[in-house]
C-alpha cells in the first residue's frame, strides 16, 4: 500500500516516515509540505492512502481532499488535526475523508493500527465495486462527491449515480442553491402543486445546500425557463431565504456545471444581504475564466497575509474584502477561508505579543458559518480590536535603538548576534533585548529575520541567482534553514516563490 504524507511541519513528516517504514505492507509514495506539492506527487505516482494535515499554506487539507476526489474515488484520505479544528474535520468527513487522527494522540501503535486497517480495507475492495450505498447518508455522500466536480460526468460517474436509485433523465435539469444557515429546521419547504420533480438534495459546501431537479419532457424550452423561475421564486418566498438558480441543461453529464452555476448565483447574495431570487449573471465559459483568475488572486493574497504583520495584515484582509465586494468575487468559500487564515495569523501574532483573545471559538464559528460580507467584516473588526491594532507602527524613540536598527539594516548579511549589536550601541544585552522589543514591536531575531527575508524576495524577483547563493547573500549559510524560514514566513519555499513569479 502506497502512503503519501502531507504536513507543513517537518518533524511530523519525519516521524510519520519512520512509522511507515516500520510497517511491512506500506511503501512511502512521497512527502509533501502543502496540498499543491501533494497533488503534483499524487498525479505522478497515485497513492492508496494520503495522511494530510488540515491547515497548511498554499493549498490546505480540505482543498487537497477535493482535488484528490476529483481525480480518484479510490484513494483513502486521513486528516491529521488539532482538537480545535474539529469543525473542519466534520466538513472533511462529509466531503469524503475516510477518518481523522488527532495530532495529540498520534502514537506509533495507533498509527500502525490505522495503516493495517487501511491495508485490509484496500485488499477487500480490490476487484469489487467501490460503492456501497446501503444507507441514505451514503447515497448523499456519493451524489455530493460526484456532483461537486467542476467537469463533465464520466460514464463511470453516471453509472454510480444510477446505482443510487435516483430518477435521472436527460431533460430539463436544473439546480437551486440555498444557504444552509437559513435552513433552521434542517429542511426546505417546496410547492406542492408543481410539475417539477426533485432528483437529489445534498450538502454542496459547508455553507451551501443544493437541490437538483427535472422538468417534464412535454414542456417547451420557453416553458421550462418560465417554470424554473416561478418555481425558484416560490421556494424563496416559502422559506424566506436567498435562492440561487442555474440555467437549464438537457444532458446529465453537464449537471456539475449547473450546480456550480447555482452556487455562484447564490453568492451574489453574500454581498447584497437581500433575501431574494438570484439568477446567473455569467455564462459557464465566463465562470471558468473568472474561477481561474480568482484562484491566482487568492494565492497572492495568502502570500501577502503571511508576509505582513500587525495592522498591515488586518489592512490587507479589509482591503481584499472591499475589492471582493466591488468585483463580486463569487467564490465565497475561498473568500471566507482567506478571512479564516487572517484570523489564525492575527491570533498567533497576538499570543506572541502577550495578548489573549476572547471568545475565539465563538468568533471562529461565526466566520466559518457566515453568509454575508457584513458578518465577515464584523468578525475581522472584533479580532483586530482585541489584537489592539492601529495603523501607527512603533518606531524607535531612543538614539541607541535607532542606531541598532541602522546597523542591522546595513549588516544583515553578516552573522549578527544580539550581543554583537548591543555592544555596537553600548547597551547591556538584556536591557537591549527588552528595549528593542518595546520600541520596534519585534524581537531582535524576528526583526533581523524580516530584513533578511525582504532582501531575499528582492533577489528572487530581480535576479537569476541560485537560491543557495541568495541565502548566503542575506546571511544564511545553511540553505535548508533558509528555505524553512522562508516557507514559514511566506507559505511557500523560495523555489515555489520564484516559479510563481514567472
């Protein structure tokens, strides 16, 4: 059984490698430090089991899970997580993860048991139909996984849907999307007298519930369009919620596209906040183009968040939300996930500054469940307020600390130490350490690291120097340590950063 390990913590990866090497039925397929690296490895050498962290830079565990499910229905995916991420775990299990393992409980005997169990299950399913649809929840899981793909359905997909005993047909197919948060009773009310036939309802994302239906063959194209709008309007009014609607398709293989279109129609309501019917504003071709454009936007913003600190980090997310509203970025889950990344970074930075945020579980849940831009902005404002962020960046007041900053900026490429810089400005090292943190807002080590990495970025972007050479020119004589430090700051390795800029 081939096992792929994915985690941005090197020590965890090394420990998992050791445990896998002890199991005679397992073979290490590769080690990746983010979802993008893992996906590339999986496409080259398909693994049977993927052990992946949930929170990672560039592409996280949930995004990797979705990408793997679009490629293969056979791979088992186990999520590695902290207890505080359990909401994400539940989402992963709904989206097709096999199980999860808490990092606090990752002992060798438990991991060996998991590996043995996965190997037995793999052996049992070889040569057999993967789909066991004995229960309604399993049917929903199968339907959800297949219809969330952003591609035409294959004959195998259609066969699996047929096995779910749903009444599919190539005629008058449509999709309606609603926010799950609006489904207070867990169910929707539908018009009783209607020619519409429901085919399936399923959790499309953590926020969106999707309904797929059919119209009778006897209706003309114009009649189907009128019926769809009237039917969606009634659903919206009866449930007092927002409803996103798709266009009509007459081929089952195109159902994922109309499902995607309905979800993006609903996303318009994220910005308006009005409970009404939302119809498609873009053709499917335009949606694909915007999707690719927005993917690169999210990657760039994530890098910027990792590069910034304090108020600048908060300003980046605020500016991005304003831009999202202006451009109507309809990939709402990605917008909210970027807010969650900013939340986590601000909370981590606050702890480093001795500030403990209040009600973080409540705020995090609000952000994970929000269905309006206003809700997301309110949570980010509360977090920023608790972090005591202002646009005024601390500047050195005393002459000695100003001289120290100037010395660091001039000699960052040398092997500087706190004691050495303190001696340059005639201060006791202990006093210098405290005064430097008070006046600059950063420790000596963090300030020096930031200066070095900022210069390394300039060299990566503007020169063709080898990464090892750049590392030496900014004060790192161990290229591996430079790469690790760079990745921790920017969410990607120096090599990835340079490739991204090309």
